[in-house]
């Protein structure tokens, strides 16, 4: 899977489709490959963090710095797998797994109060004081049965968020 869209074979398309649990159609995968090639300006077969920042919607996202850690150096298959969590066909669990990775920036498999506070700060910016953020987060954790000293695992995230109707859908334009 090189840098030119003509290099994507039917076998490649089917392999990527399987890799992302058939969440994208073959036509969507071809469109994603064309977009991947546009982003991969150096034509090395992977996307750097700087190249990802050229996507305006990504650059404007308050969590972009955390997401960059997840996407830096992605090849095409991993690029599609990353985007699959945003598919309307993705399960709630797949979406929660991505959210957990955003919070678990040190990749230790647990999210601390500090991790959650940092994400809340990224999202709220100057509109909330540190004290307000701590109060809100402490209350949310208390209502969910956790304390400030708790750490949350992926299973905890699934338990807490699994009942919600998480919307993270992105439409893949197909030519």
C-alpha cells in the first residue's frame, strides 16, 4: 500500500476492510486511502503528527494534542482502524475504547483523577477555574461510585459510559 491510490489492490481493500471489522464499505476505504495519500505528503507510507495537523477539524479539536500521540506514525491500516471508532456502525464499546485511550495518555491501562482533570482542562479551556474543574469532576466520580483517589480501567469506563448514547460519527465522503 504505497503512496499512489492506484497501488491499492482489491486484496488490500478487503484486508483493510477485515482489519477494521467491516465498518467501512470498499468504496469508503478507497476514499480514505485517497485522503491518506493526500495527508502523507512525504509519501513514506505513514502519517506524521504534523501531517495530521493539516486537517482543520483535527487541528481545532481541543483534544488534538492527546489525539496526536495516538495517530503519529500511523500506516494506512492503522489510520482506518483509528477512524473506525468514529463510524456510525462502530459499537458503543469501540467508541468507549477510543475515549479511554484519549484519557490514558501514559498507556498504563488506568486513568487517574489527574488524567481526567487534564482532559477536562483541555475541553473547558479558560471557561472554568481549576477549582471548578476539580469540584465538577469530584462530583461526577462520586455519583458514579468512585472517589478522587480512584483510578479507572477500561472496564470501569465501559461500566460508566456503556449506558450512554455516545455520538462520535464521522461521514466518509465517497466520490
